[in-house]
C-alpha cells in the first residue's frame, strides 16, 4: 500500500471539548499513515481550540483553521475541501471515532475497485448497536427516497467527484450529508459500503438531535430533490 495516495481527513469543530482529543487521536493511530488531518473550528466558546492546538504542536500532519464567525458545517466542510492537498477526501465528526484500520480498508477498496466513494457501517457509542441494521441489505436507490442510508462520518470520496457535483450544497444548513449523497448517486458515482464497523458514532446531543425540527425540514428538501432527480 506504499504507493497509495494521500488522504485528507476533514473535521469541523464546534464546542467539542469533551470528545475532540479522543476523536483526533483515533486518526493519529491509523494504520494507514499517508494522511493529513484538516480541522476547522467554527467559533467554539469552550476549550476545543486549545486542545486542538496542543495536538497540532505534537503532530506535523494536523492543520488547524478557524472561522471569523460561525458559518455552520456545510460551509466549513467546503472550506476544508478547498484547503486540502490530497485527491482523496475522508470525513470524521469531532464527537466520533474511527477504527484504527478504517482508512487502510477504505483506501484499498477505493483504489483497487476504481470507485468514486466508499463508506462503511458503524457502531453507536454507548449501545454497541450496528448501523445501518437490516436496511444495509436494501438497495440504496430505494432507501434514498426516505432517508440517508450512508453514515456521513465514514465517507471517503475522490475530490474530483466532489467538484463534479459542486461540493456540499450550501443551501442546506442541515442534512447537507443527505443532499451530498443524493448528488453523488444521481451523478452515477461508483461506490461500495463496506460490511465492517469501522466507525463509532455519537447519537447523543449531536446536531441531528439538538436541531431535529430543522434537520427534518432540510431532509425533506433533500428527499424531494431526489424524487425529482429520478422522475
């Protein structure tokens, strides 16, 4: 795997002081070493920035950026994509953790199968529940009519394909991941979801749970865009 390309892992942070160190450390422990970790702080008011800067001072592959004002996840991720130096983009949320072989498994699958993106299954922190569950075996083109069947934090995607779909749609303050996956699938991306739990996912006090009503409103917009796209 020595000739495999560099991967840029993108993380946007907002008041994640209780999880940010463990989240970053899960990336630093990756078996696949050819990665850069791009972290953007979206005007945190807690101790997140100090914790990030400490880890950055100890690791040359961490690159830290910050916003002058709170702009939200969608725009922060687009900012990081444009700042990245690799041709392969991976995601991770600041309250989640990656299995130490996650990047290795995903880059191997992406390159050897000439895919546009790869994701995986995950384990819910606290319960150990595997997700997706039964729905993992249902065709994604069917599931996209009703929900996002992909775990956003497990995404690894070619940057050129992100450029093809116009990056994350900035009209979506929430459910930007649902809209992105719709755009990737509608543009005939070649992909695979690994039947491995390579990611630990936080489901408590996250964006989706804190702003459920708004999340659902934008998710409905995404569903409608998908139905229109396949009509």
